[in-house]
């Protein structure tokens, strides 16, 4: 049996609820692949060059820090470059924190959709099961005195199919969302530490710092 034929059979058994869950699973896969690409393109979790630049800045070697920063592909590099070149002024911390929040918000785009799928998929599956049970008992009532136990059993397993489908969509979505959120939380901690390092660097070598300036 072809994949298309198998899908048609599942849709015929589970009804429109299975169709909705199938659409949700396809959209979830698309969002997941997009987020993976976005994280890779933004350099999420890969801050070796950025860390070297911050270490040089913290040691007072401003020129080396900016040279290393220029070779970083991290999405935080432009923000830290602005922080390094920004003159000290009131409200600078708040402005940079706001810009970091905007950058991190871009990484979190799509999380709300994944969370909605993780919560709604089991409910949709349960809804389909309830509809299926209603249909099974209606068929049982219509049979009257000539009740066939297999009729009820067949209706129940078909009804439970939607619950299984809802859980099959929700569980991996929850795991994927948890992983994305953990990565974003680590990025938030790193971004905060990086900004604090740039704004309040270590003493380093004052002579080297004045020369680089």
C-alpha cells in the first residue's frame, strides 16, 4: 500500500480530527526545520570567537577584542560591537539590554505555535475519541436486540485512534520546544554576561588600554 493510500485510510477511520492533526504535524515539522536553520545561521551556542573577543576586552586589549569580534558570525556580534564603540552615557545599559531582548525575541519566534500544538493536539485527539464513542454507541443502539460485540469493539478502537494520533503529535513537539527553550535560556545568560563584560570590563593593563584607545 502506498503512503498516500495509507493516509487516506487513516483519514477515513479517524475523520476530520485526524486531518487537522495531520496538518498540525506538517506545520510543526516546518517550524522545527526553520528554527534549526535559524539557530545554525545565527551561531546559537557557538561563541568561541566571541568569547575570545570578550576575554581580550576584559583584559584591556581593545584592538584585539574588536579584531576578533569582526570574525564572529554570532548574531550577538553587532550588538557587542555597538556596545564597545558606544560612548558612556546615562541609560546605555537599558538601551543595550533592550536591543539584546529584541535579538533574543527573534530566536523565540515560533515558540508560541509549538506550545499551542503541544497543548491542543491531545485535546483534539480526545475530542475525536468522544465523537467516535458517540458514533459507536449510536450504532449499538440502532442494532437493537441483535447486538454484535465486535461492532462496539471496532467503534471503540477507531475512536481511540484519534487520541493516539494527538499524543503522537504532542509528545515530540513538547520535547522539541523544551530543547529550543533551553538553548534560548542559555543564550540569554550568555548575552547578559557578554554585555556586562563590555560595559564593566576588568582592569587589564591600563597602559595597553590607553594605547589601543
